[in-house]
C-alpha cells in the first residue's frame, strides 16, 4: 500500500489514494498505521476516494479505529493531496464527507498547494443534533462538573461534537486526566471532542484539544472552528479569530450573510512511503 503522510498544524494523518489502492478492514488498518512505536505514527487514517457527488470523497478513521464524520485539518490535506497528485486540476474543489459536501479554495505556490480555505458550513447548536443530553435546546455557557471541578461549556457541532470550555491558562490543564472524563461523560452519548481555550488577546485564542478516539493532538480544525464560534457567542471576540494551537495557527472567520464558518490554514506533505 502506497501512502502519503501529511499534516496540518501538526495534526498528522496517513493518506491513501483509493482511486488506485483497495483497502480492506480500514478500522484495523487505522489502528496499525497510527501506532507511533510499531506503525507509521499518526492521528489516524484518511482515504481519498472517488465520489459520485463531489470531486473526491474523504473517509476518515481515528487512531482507535473509530470513524469520524469530519476533520478540519484533514480535509485541507485532502485538498492538497487531490491537487498535487492530479486527481483534480482546479483550485476550487468539493469534497464529500459524512458531514456533507465541503467547498475548498486552494492557494498554490510553484504548482503545489500551500494553504487551503474551507467552507465549514453552519455551526450546529441544537443540543439533540450535536448530540448532548440537556434539558435546554442549546448548551451555551452551561456548568458541568468533571473530576470535582466545575467547567463552563458551550457545545457546538461542526460535523462532529465539541465541548468548548474557557480557562485561565491552557498550560495548567491536566489534559491527560480531564480529557478522557470529558470524552466519556454521560451527557455526550457519542463521546465528545473537548477544547480548552485561553483568551490570548483581541480576537486571539490559545487552544488545547482532547479528541475522541485520538487523545490530545497538536491541532483540531473543527475544534478551532467550534472554539472561535463559542468565543463569538459568549462575546469574547469579533467575527474573525486567530486560533493558536500547539502545532500552528488557524484563521477562523464567520460570514455574517450565510452564517458559515471559513477556516484557513496550511496543508503540508511530510513524506511518501509504502506499507509492507
């Protein structure tokens, strides 16, 4: 199996061209290739497949073999993969995901994609659609107790569920202890991605993330979008936000007319290889 390892803000995945490769038992393969000691090492596996309704289709698996509907950093790299490997020959493309069809604008340099802007669509706030178990229709600035500490969370879906909580210092969070408890909290029937956010200045946020199925990662694109939107909802920022992640920065913008979130960030090829 030929593969390409790619990363967006340090959020790394193994990408496979399923226009030419045939993959069997993708969940088990995802667990094997993601292992950083005995495999390639990644946050998961992304298959780039033919689509009947878009230019390409993205199929994503987390490091534990579970399937995810959407990945912001991953979809940017799908755009780069499709363009750089000649699967598409235009700079505005569509990608089919389990969270719907997303439109990508590719910015190229010397014939290769360098950065990508993704129309991430409208954030979902309705609790039952995220899903989050709550008596309220929306969970915005609501308290939840985790390991004896009360956190204030805002729940948003960007195709997958996010619980965003604002803290004084992201570096002080014991994320290896707190993250799994958030992920498996009974109020999240499909588990949840948890973002810990520190206000870093005017329209700037610092973020750490615990991703369901992967643990702490250097970046999460959908999480950055959810966090920026939560900051807007809670009155902390304007409609353009720079999010500083452990692996790099993402620019998030809310289009007031459409209500869509647009995310801009890098897409980088690390290396090509062959899984024997």
